[in-house]
C-alpha cells in the first residue's frame, strides 16, 4: 500500500515538473505533408479549383490552407504515421505528460487527426489568418508555455526557430546539417529515424518495372519483318524511350491522385507516396519534367508520333482524374492506351498498322484490361474484405470474367480469320505454320484468367506476362513459330 502511494506521488511529481511535449504534424507525426494531401484531394474533387489557388494564396498561406480544408475530406485514419514516435508519445501520455499538437496545418484537419489519435490535450494550428509555422509557431508556444519550458518534436529547418526557445528537441528523420544546427540551439533529447529506401524509392515511384509494357511499340516493326533495319530500329527505340518517360510522368500523377484508394489496397499501400516515403511535392515537380523530356525525344521522330503521344498523355491523364471511375468505360480506355502504343510504334517508322493488327490489339488488350479489374476484385476481397473497387462490386466478378475471356477468344478468332484470308501468305513462306499461334494464344488467355481466378495475378497483366515463366515460354514458342513460318 505504501509502495503504491509512493508510485502515485512520483507520477504526480513528474506531471508537475515535466514541461509539455509539443509535437509537429507534417513530416513529424505523419510522414506526409497535409497541405499537399489536401491539394490532391481537391484536384480529385474538381481539377478546376486549380484556377482559384492563386487568388487564395494572395490572401496568405493560412487562408489558402483554410479554403482547401473546407472543401475536402481527408481520412486521417489512413495517413502514414511515424509509428515509433507515436508509440513514444503514447508512453508519455500514459505517464501523465501534457501533449500538445502544434502544426501549420489548418485547424480543421489538425483537430481531425487529434480526435483520431486521442492522445493530445491541446491543438494549436493555422486558423485562416496566422500560418502557425516557423517564427509564428515559436511566438505562440512561448506565449503559451514560456521560454524554455516546453519540449518540441519537429523535422525541418523551419523548426529551428521553435527549438531555439524549447528546453529540449526531438528530431524526426533529420539531415546531418539539421541535426548539427538543432544541437547548436538546444539540447537534443531523442532522434527518430525511419529506414531509407534511397534510389530504390525513386525508381519505384517512376514504375520502371512497368516500362516493358512500352515494348508494344516494337510490334509494328516486327510485323513488317524489318527488325534488322537499324534506322527503323533506332526510331522505335526512341519511341520506347519517349513513351516510358511519358508513362512515368502520368504514373506520378496517378499515384498522387490515388492516395486514399492505394492506402486501402493491401499491396499498393506500400507505394512510396502512399507510404509517405517520398515527398508529394517531389512527385508534383518531377512529373512535368519527365513529360518535357518525353516531348524533346519525340521531336526526333516523325510528327504523327508526337500527335499519338499527346493523345496518349491526354487520355491517360483523363483516365487518372475521371474516366477510371466510370464502370466499363475504364477498361475500354485501358485497352485503348495499350493499342495506342502499337499505333505509336507504327507512327515512329511511318508505316501504318494493318486493320488486322488493330482489331487483334483491341480485343486482346480489352481482355487484359478486364482481367486487371477482375484481379483487383479478387485481391481486395481476399485480403481486406472490400466488396467494391472503382465502382465494380464482388458480384460483378463472373460478368467481368465472361466478358474478358470472351474478348480474348475473339482476338484468337481475328487471328484465325487473318490467316485463312490469304493475307498471311504474302508475309510468310510457310504460312500454314502460323496456325500454331492459335492454340498457343488460346492456352495463354485461358491460363491468364485461371491465374486471376486463383488470385495470383499481378496488378498489371502485361507485367505479369513478362515476369511469369509460363507466359515467357508461350511467347518464346510464338516467336519460334513466326521465325519458322518466315
């Protein structure tokens, strides 16, 4: 009984002597920037709001934050929190220490985060008039708690002004320079660091693993049997590079726009932006840079290629902002984006693709687009119990499977009609061998849908095809058949 009394007395003394622990939100408690999160939420709601941003900013950054926060809803439960820091704060809270959330984020969003976490006694935030950051935050905290009578957890150079008046500092993922400068103004109590992915994170954000899809630009060159003409081969390679840069530009925008849905997805939540491992502003700046590089490369190719690339970019961007939310239209657009790669390959070498190739591409890519949506439904149902993905419901799986497999089999029918029409005799000496492509393609389409049904399909069927051993064997056998038929 006496020991319990002493313990209670010690805790009371700690509460009386420990200064408040003040915690920043952006980049400190959460790995992301909530102004950027709010901006992309606003763009998802209506991209035309972008024209109002300069007028809001003219009235100050705090007013800009307030106007954006009033128009968006952020799911704070999905934000990428610094778990080690959060665990430390929970321990401090359990010991009776006063915790204060002080952030430059607008007060509406800051209070939502505080209500979700349930560990803060007070919330100090931007209010539409004062942007609570840097010197403004320092002045507010000194007025609230007095000079050197609060500890502060932060992560950026703007926090140096606050640390200069704090008793002790907690640093979150600081650079070497920031650590040195913080040590020069106050005592560093603790440093929290998250594992760094380095170059891997940047490459992952650019989705270089999806660049092989752009090998479709080589299809027209192969179909015209002029693969060893180095002038045409060089142009096709430039087309591949231009499409890769353009696609990465769109991937960045797509990931920034898809943050909430990615964080719900069992695999996509690990993407660098969704996980908070890369700055959202970094993605916003790099996307137009990559697009510019893509256009520069395109200037080295015939003008029709540039036109095709621009159409691809606009359609892809429209898909990211709006079209992917329209059931069935989204898969038709996806199939069109694949087919546009084939058309771009033709434009690069100034050889228009045959109607047979375009018809075959349309049906086979529609099948792959449908298998992508089907696989997403299977994955979400199995791993998180979600019953709806991008407007599709679990009950739609059977319909998607029938539409997708049927489209794939129609592609085989187009191939068979092409062979029997006599056109194949013009291009192939032993044209009868080309018939072997039909059973190979029938097998592969059936195999892809079987893998999707089992839940082992990658998020992108073309990436799955490149990585999958069985698919590679089928592709190799198809190439052998075409070589023998030639």
